[in-house]
């Protein structure tokens, strides 16, 4: 495992060991937009955009790695999608596992504009092999919007088996150029038939004082409601909304000033190992000015407070996703640094977060 018991009196966060899972090499300039899931069998799957230049529209591929030993070792990289001369950007990969164990991998080509679309591939053997791609652009309102992007990070499978994946998009009504990433709105696409078909959920518009909500993560709360946590252009903190089912009846987006953010992707997860059924985890760069200081927070009181706090990396940071192996009580944080020059995976027992508690809410 990637941790050791801390020396007497030592801060537990300093005991965490970091595993570098990607770094700049002769094939790719940066590895960006990290995502992670832990399957029902405990397999850790990490995936990201492998870009040949730093630009969001660069020629890129989507790659993944698997670990069957709790992230101690990973198999060889797997090429999931290759960018082409026609569609350079194969972007915003998201995975989710359904109630039957099938893994759904969704991604975009060129932000679903300029002839690009949104596609799905599936795996029935825990990520070893994958189906041919299936287009699901129909579920993304192509007549309504220009740029469209999933997640990033991971999706969720609700208690009743509904698959939900967040998105952001730029409606045509704002009159921006086709490639513009702002002003944006958010929402979810969902499937109630295990990914056979997908549908567009309600769109959440910006609110007064909340500019361009965009990259989003979500989880199902213990009471069954869906908690959506989003990046905003302004203010420099996270936005959130709560809905009954994850695709309709959303409350208006509000801000959580207890979660400062430098306008970067962060991720949320419900951790339920049978002992801690109400623990919501959230990871991001805890800063209003720079992509650094990756911090994992926890709430076990219905989001009234974020009283648990663990510093993952105080000096570096970027996009971050979180996952957990509830049977082994292990939490994983997968994050990029220096805009994808290096990516790290951190694994540690959930109890470390509890022992690092401090009142932040």
C-alpha cells in the first residue's frame, strides 16, 4: 500500500506515499483531466487525456491503466481512444459502473462540435476489454448548444440503478463563437436502462453572482437526494445544487464559501463502508488563486459542516478525482500537477481522514 504508520507525533498527512502514474514522455507532452473508479471487484481504473501539446484542442488520445492490487502496481497503459486528424480532441473521459457490473466509458470528440460527437464504450470484464464505440450525441441537445463536455471525473449509479453523468455546455443563445467555453450551463445525462439509451436532464443556468458553472461532480446523499458540486468562473468557491433524482427538480445553484476554489475541477463522493454511511468526501485545490494545495474534506452531518480535512499535496495541484474501495476502507485521490506534467495517485485508509479532523465548517 502507499502509506505507512506515522512516526510518533508526526502529522498523518506527511505519512502518505505518492505514486507517480503518468509523467511527460516522448509520446505525450501532458497527461490531463484525470478520472478514477474502483470496480465492484476492487479493481482500480485510472484514465486521462494524453495530449501532444498543452492546448485543450490538441491532438490527443485517451489512455487508462488497471490495478488489481489496490493500486500498488498497474498494468501497461491501454489506448482507449485515438485522436485523429479529423478530430484532434478526444476529451473529457468519464466512467461509471452499473448495477450489473458493466463499466460504461463516455467521451467526446472535439467537444461534440465540428462534426464530433459523444460516444460510449462498455466493458463486461472489469476493464480488460471494451466494446466498439456507440454514438449517444442525440442525448446532448445538439440543436441547442455549441461546445459540450462530460464531467470530467466519474459518474454515479444510484440506489435504484440509474446512471447519471454530469456535463457542461455553451448554449447557442449566448451568441458566442462555436469553440467558446463560456458562458456555460450545467446538467446531467442519465440512463435508466443500464446504458442502452441516454437522455438529457434539466439544465441549470447561472445564478446572480455565480458565473459560468461548468465542470461538475456529483454523488447520491444518504437520504437519496443527489448533490451536485460545480466549478464556477466566479466567485472563487464551489457552487452546488441538490435534486431529488439527479436529472430534474433541481434547486437553484448556491455557493459554498467553505470550499474555496481557484476555478479548477474538483470531485465529490459518498463514502459508505457500512460503518460510516453518511460520509461525503470532496477533493480540490483549496485555494482561490492557484492550482495548488490539494485537500480532501469530509462531512458526516448532511453537509452542515466539513469537519474532516486532510492535506494531500500542499505545494502542487490541479484537477483531482476521488474514489474509494469500501470493502477495504481505502480512499484514492488521483490528481494532476503543473497542468498535467505529472499525475499522482494517493491511497490511504479512510481512518486517516478521521484522525486528521479539524473544523472547517
